[in-house]
C-alpha cells in the first residue's frame, strides 16, 4: 500500500486510483450485460435492463469522482497492513471450501480453524489442527445429529456415526 | 370482554410446569440455532419444527413459539459481541452494539437488546391480539406505489445515517445495488448479470454478503493489523448490568422501535430490516448524544432490536387474519399452524378462538422465557470476549462458515463468502462503510420491483406515484431529508459535517 | 460448550439414526416443495415406512439448481429423492437448464392444485365473461397479480388470453414473489384480477372479500361455486402439480421398490390427514400414465412460454 502520504502534502493516491478502475470495470460490465437483455418493459416502460443501466452509469460517475479524490489525495490515511496473516486466513477459507465435500465438515473446518489461529499468532499448527478437529467434530455432532442441520460428513464423522 | 377471558384462560393453561419447560427448551434450541450467522429465523423454525411433532398439541404449540422467538433473538447476540449479524434484521444492531462491546459495554448492550425484545414482543403480541383486524385493513392500503415510497424513504434515512463521506457511502451503496441486480429478474424472468452460471440465477443471499462483509472482512482487517495492544478489546468495564442512565436512554427507543416495527411488519412488503433502518435513523435524529452514534450509542441498539421483534409479531397480523404469509418465516409458521389444525384466515378469530388465544398465550410465555434464559446468560456471553484472540477468531470463522454450510452446503456459496470477505477487508482499508452495501442489496430489489409494479398497473404513468396521498407524503419527507442537510451544508460551508466525518472506522 | 451440554441433555428426546431416505427440496424453506418434502418426511417416519428421513434444501432458479445437483450426485442411488413440480417444467425451459426431468427417474405425481381467477369484492366485474370482454377491449387495462414470471400463474393468464383470442404478449401480468404478496395486492384493490392456486384464495372467497370467477379444472370442483374456464368457452385445463423423483440410472427393481414405498405413503392415513389439513388435492399418478402426462405437460408448457415471449 502507498506510504507516500505521511509527509502531509497531498499526492496522487495510486491504490485509490485502482479502486476507481475497479468501479469502471463493474459499471462497464453492468452496461454491457444490460444491453443484451430483451426489452420486456411491457406496460411499465421499465424493462429488466433499465435499473442495471442506471446503476452502471452511477458507478461510472462515482469512478470519476473517486479518481478525482484519489488524484488530490483526499482518501483517509491507511494503516500499514501485514500481508502474511491475511494470506493464512484466505488459505484456510479456501482449504475448507475445497475439502468440504471430500474430507467432511470436521476435517475441512479444522484447516480453517488452525490457519486462522496461526494468523493471529498461534504458531504451532499441529496443536491448532488437533484443537480444530476436536472442536469442529463436537460442533458437527451437536448441529447435525441433535439440531438436524445438514452438514457434510466425511471419514471422521462416519467412523463415529456410520449412517451419516 | 370475551377476548381477555380467552387470553386469561390460555395463560392459565400454559403456566403448567411441564409446558413452561417445553417453552424453555424451545427457546434454548431456537437460540442455539438462530445464533449462527447466516441462519435466520426461517431456517431455524423449519429445522426444528419436527422436534415439536413428538409432543401433545399444547406442548408442541408452546415449544414452537419458543423456537420462533429464540430464532428471532439469537442473531443479536453474535451481532453485538462478534460483529457478525446472523440475519438482515440484526445488521443495524451490529453497528452500535459491537462498538459498545468493544468498549467493555457488551453487558448493557445485550441487556438492552434482550429487554427491548421482550418489551417489544409483549406490546406487539398484545397489539396483535386486540387490534389485528384493524391493522390489517391499514396494511392492505399499501400498494406498490406506497411501498416504493417507503423504500425510497428507507434509502434516504439509511444513507443519511450511515455515511461520513458522501463519496465512499454512495460507492458502497451502489456496489450493493449492483449486486442486487444479479439473478433472475422477478418481473420478467430474465437472467441478469449471471453469465450462464446457474448458482447466480437466484442472486446473492443477503446473509452470505452480511456474514462475509462483517465476520470475515473484520477478521482479516484485525489480523492484518498484526499483534499489538493497539486494538485490545475490553471485555468488561464497569457493570455487566444496565446502569440507571442506560435505562433512561433505552426505554423510549424501545417504545418507538415497537411502534415503528409493528406496522411495518404487518405490511405485505415490509421486511423486519426496514423497521430497524427507520428506527436507527429516528434514534439518531432524536438522541441527545448524536455524537455517540457510530461509537456505541445504546439507543442505536435498543430501538432497532425492539423494532425487529415488534415486526416479527407484526408479520403474524396478515398471517392470522388473512392467512397471508408475507415472509419466509411466516410461510414456515403457516405450515406449523396447520400442523396444529389451525387454519389461518379471515374467519379464524371467530371459528377457532381457543386455539388462537392459546397461540397468543404461548407467544407471550415464550417471550417471557426468552428473557429468563438470556438475562442470566449475559454474564457468560460477555466472557466470550476474554477468549484469547487466536481461538476467538478461529471460532468466529468456524461458526460463520457453519451457518452458510448449514443453509446451503455448496462450494460456490463458500467461494462467494471468501470473495466478499476479501472485498469487505479492502473496503475497510480504504475507509468505505460496510453497512450501505448490505442495505443496497436488501432495498435495491424491493424498490425496483415496487416501482415497476406501480408503473405497470398505471400503464406507464409516473404521476401515479404522487396521486396516492400516503406515497406523496413519504416521498416529500424523503426529499426533505435529502435536501435540508444539503442546504445546511452549503450554508455552513460543510465545516461541522466535515469534522463529524473525521473518525471513520 | 454450554450449548453442547444443553443439547446433550436433549439427546434422549431427539434420537440420531441412520437415514433411509434423503429428500432434496429444491427450494428455500417455506415454499410448496419444502412443505411437501417435510410432510413426506414426517409421514414416512410416522408410518414406519422408513426409519429416518432427512430433508435438505438446495434452493435456486425454480428448482433447476437442486435438480442438476441431484442428478449428478445420485446416479443409481435408490435412497435419494427429490421433490419437484409443474413450475420446474417451466423453469427448465426459461433458465436453459442443461438437466431436465428426463435426466432423473420420475416416480409419481403426488398432489395438485387447480388455478382460480378472482377479483376484489369491490370490483365491478361480476363474471369471467365480463373480465374477458375487458381483456379483449384493452389488454393493458386488466392487471393480473400472480406468482413469479414464467410460473404456473403467469402461464395460466397467458393461456386465458390466448383462448380468448388476445395476443398473450399483451397481458399486463404483475409478478409477485409468493402467493401472499399477490393476495395482498388483490385484497387491497391494487390490481384488476388475481390468478393463483385455489387454496390461496379459498378462505377469502368464503369470507366474501374476493369474488371467484372461474377455476382451471376440467370439471366443476365439489363445494366450489364457480364455473370452469372450459364451460365459459375458454379451453384452459391447468393443474399445478407436485411430484417426487429418484436418481438417474436406477435398476427396474430399485425403481419398483421406491415406487412401492411412495404408494404406501400416499395410501396411508397419515398422508391423507396431512393433505386434508393443508388443503392439498390428492392427484396421485405413477408409472407409464405419469410419464405420458409429464411429456404432454412439457410440450404444452413450451408452447405457451413461447407465446408469452419468455422462451425463444
């Protein structure tokens, strides 16, 4: 992230200009998609594409405004960010997502649990994983077996509850 | 007064110890499932309804009422303590409630939410019992154009209340409106912005966005600050209980929230969340401490929580008097009622008074049990915040994903959760407010549909919006709310407002 | 932890046993399919047809998301069922779903509801003929409130227009997300007419706040004081039915076993009582007769959706 704003004078904020570019992309996609829609406005005169078009134009205007504010350096000061913990948590969420239907709820969720704890400073992954597996399994038992929530089962769950 | 006799009979019958136990069990189960972020009252009731089948009719009715109130209330606990609203109606609660919890005032925040819910539930249930037939006649006057005007009013009050920077607030709102366009257009069945992906055809779930933006975005932002005492959360400072001034500042918002939430819940198109938006804006306007809003103002918890619960009772008005389920939760309740042989409709109060009054008695008792269960638990809940950060956030993410998985165990849904979580984190870095994006997603489709329906009925004549007195009044209020601050800003050269916008989270 | 202890105390009240059937409800909780699935769950267990039944909601896109997931995950699995219905037939067409009902094993039609056409009690329209006259004179002046676009109600309005010789693309149909909101619009006198399942309107008709003009059944319905569309000169016969299907590629024995279980369910007292409580009509149909009916409905639906302009 840009560190150029600490001297107090106002300079272009490049990261914020990226935000403006993102808004241009979203607004552009909305206009492009709404152009494809059939004009089925019927008696109201407002078809399925009308509101997306209005929102898309609004986003483009906001992009211009954002670019202007970024150029003048009007965005609030940002705190320095540590990237490693963010990567750990994102990896944990991705791991859970990909393993959920293969390994079952407890094992997949234990990954998320362990990586998140790691991101917040618990460095011993083996311990984190062990705690995560036990905790996630207890949660699985309570919510799927007692409270009838449908949670994916894997090898671990089937070991204790063969019918799951 | 036949009604009162019936009510007293119902209450007397329901005060049997066994029935009270069933009510307690129902409230406990409902709270346990409803507390999960992403699982709202509708799913809670649907999941737990089979549990009630095993009991005799009186027992199952009262347990059912308990599950309903437990599910409604459960969301506010996680909103306040962990900043992870369980459903759309408790998003506003998170705004002030979590700020309070971080300053060591989690106890009073939970207490005002619990007592506010109780007060609102009590008043609203009594209103339901005695005024339902009249309220419903008023609610039916709300057609598409009146509802559209209501949505516009909600938009204006919410964006006026939530943004410190007009640019960033509007950007957040418009991103929400853009998300709202995804999926099948309700009025024509056309797929919008779904790029051939079937999972996108139903659009973005509000709960997915809310859980991702609040819970995951927050966890990422806090992790990225690194270790250090800078943002230490104070678990408890001062009393866990509400002080005299907390009471003094809470009781009026409770009442105002109740009287805002109840009629909005009774309207066919009004969701519980709209009442919470309006209540928050009202409290901010009326408060003697407007500067505390955004930093943990107790009124901002008391009012919306009361509105939320009152509107839950409000949805029972069209349900019982017309057989009209106006929300997913109400549709499930309808299924539940039929289980007890209660056929809601215009003749219900006349043909089956005993059952109606025992239902209402059950609701009152369940409401009371909720208070009994939750007040003693507040001390325990608050202790949650003393759990060391690594375990606390690992647990928060576990429960946040558990809710999403339980509602819909799809990899795609979890992928959206992750993507929105990262966006929520980036928005926090750049100082964009989170609430408007969620508000845009909730209100966007409602406003669009109501406008198009109104214009369709008038065959394209926009003047129809002003020809209804109710709609015209609401649109005028909305216009004033938008214009007056602008005028003030221009006259005061924006100094005051700019100072107020200084410390955005 | 606290919650675990509380829940553990309840363990005796809620036994956890192996699931004999998993029923997919391809919709959110509260809708007709969800209620059908949960009613099946209750009756299958009560009647001892199955020890344990789980219901899972896979919502989305008129049931097509649940259907395609079901078809890909349950090849040859005789323990998985999915609930569906007439609306799914239309949704498969409008959403260009790659998976259709031909990709699963339809078992039986369970229940059905006929459509009813109503006007507010305060309306000057007294008969279906007067409504049709108004429609012919100026189709835009008749606003119809009903369920989602492309659903049974919308198709019904299109069929009526077509039968009356009015261009179906010209109907002023106002789609609402659920029956409840549409009913409110009709009761509030916001629209000209309403079209939805008879059950949605019945109580209001009895109370005199709605006027029932006609029903979409082939013959008059017992206890319902209204003509059919057919006898009013409009050739429309429309039923909003719900069905149950099993996974693809079942052996003949497996299909027979599932069909037998469903037949036991439908014939049970518990099921009949639930139908009576909920106001559903038993339109049970299975085997070849059901397959033929399904093919016929699919063809007719495709034709009318093209006429309305929702499918190209």
